[in-house]
């Protein structure tokens, strides 16, 4: 797992996973894995799966890096407290999964809640066989 600052302002965590390092064979299988983790969590709730690749491909001016073969986001929320309205600006959470042929790239923004962030990091690391 690697922490980067994406576009000079977003604290992003990424995991590059060669396909021979995991039992999962597709983005869809990884999304199912994450959905199971979310549903088993005592606080997290699944919201949706977004097919970013299909969406971008459907746009007349959509552009996709030719290395990307599939890309989906799983959207969920850890919110068990709503102390002020501004917290909604950092919710819900999303984990992106992209297939680059020989590897998968999993990425997510750093969560402001350390417990939520630790769960996402543990889930991502759990993809490795």
C-alpha cells in the first residue's frame, strides 16, 4: 500500500497488485470481495457500484487510458455520527478498482476517521494471496 498526493492535493492510498499475487481474476470479483467486507462490517453500509469505464466510454468526448481495461468504484459509508453538516462533504467513501491487463490498481482517498481508514487499508491488503 502506497500513500501519494494526487494532483497536488488529494491524499490517496493505492495498491498495485499483479494478477499472479491474487486469487481474483476481474474487477467484478474484487468488487464482490469489497461488498462482502462492507456488509460484514458493523457500521459500514453499501450504497452502489459505479462502472466508471462504461460511463466514460459512453460519452461522446470520453477519454480512457488505453491501458485501462475495466474500472469500477464501490461506494459505501462508515458514518455512525453526524456531528455537523460539513462532515457530509467527506462522505460517502469509495474504493476504485482498475484492471490494467497484468495488474489491478486499487485506490481510495484517506478517510478522516482513522478506524474507517484502517478498515479500508486492511480490506485492500486482504486481496493479496
